[in-house]
């Protein structure tokens, strides 16, 4: 009996050590992740969660630099999308890539602060904040944390100047026409980024003809190079053959 007890204790210790090692690995950037600007030097970057122009209205936990990290596989696939766009004097513009789990936790905390509505007029003007979980806008886990998901759009070349967001400025609903909402330098996709509204659904037929063409151009090229779209967000794509389908990393973006 004593020998059996010692064996069980040894197994538990080994399991604990393995668990600690796994946590350490997940909280440190692995060599399998790359900075997208090293793979696509001419890519446009607008990391919204590093600043305060996002649905939280503040920098998000874990975003210590305006950088985009992706798995090598996702970055390589995205570079092929960029090559196709460049043929038409167009470029990728990225809003978000790898997202630490601590950032997702920040989203969840914000979503539960029902009375915090300072960004409601722009990002979720028609949505009851209490329904953000139910409607699929916020979740406790995100594919972004697995390192092969990217939020992006298309910009023309040469890239137009991007309007500057000033904290406290008057907000406009993200689903309004392009000249009425915050001025992004991308082609018109029908809504702004992170717009919690049904017009953000990729195949919503209520947007204009040119806006649908712009979305389908992005979707066609992303699917050609191995990505799949989240149907409620025209900007959200995940690599089909992602290398870490069950791992949620938490190393900071820095």
C-alpha cells in the first residue's frame, strides 16, 4: 500500500510539473510566432486595442505595443493574400492579430460592466449590452488567442492618410455611410471595424453593391489562401489548418 501511495504521489508531482511547464510555454511567445511586419514589410498596421479607439474606449490588457504577431503558417498565408492584392494596387490593413487571453478577460470584464456605455454611440448603438454574450459578440475564449486569426481590411495604394482619433471626440454610429462614421482609410466595407451590428454580417444584402464587392474580394482572396470567415464579422478570418487549434496563449504583445 505504501509503495502504491508513493507511485501515485510521484505521478501527481510529474503531472504538476508538466502543467507548470505548459503554463510557462503559453505565457511566453513561442518561436512559432512571427511579427507580421517581418514577413510583409509593406503591410498597413492599425492595432486598435493598443489605443483607445475601440469598443472598450481604453487600451486593452496585454497590448504593450502596436504589433501584430501570428503563427508562421498564418503569416505566410497572409503574405500570399498581400501579393494578390498588390497586383491591383491594393494592400492589407490589419486591426488585430494574436490576442492574449488576458485581453479576452478584459473584454469579458468590460461586457459585465453594464453601466459603462461610453463607446455605445459608435460601436454598439442598437445593441443591448446585456446581450453581447448571447449575440456572439463577446466570449470567454477567442480564436485570436490561438495565433492564427486576423482582423483586417483592404486599403488602396498609395495608402491614404488615416484620420486621427481624439479621445472624447463626438462619436458616430459605425453602421452609418462612410462619410458619416469615423473615417477609415480603407475601401468601404459597409461598416466600421468592430461594429456590433447586423450590417457587419459578411453576406448582409442591405449594404451597397460596391461594399459587397469589396467584402467578396477580401473573402475570395482569404479563402484562396486557406482562411475562413466568421459570418458575423466581415473583417474576421481564421486559418483553416491552424497549428494550435486547442491552445490559448497569454504572452503579451510587446
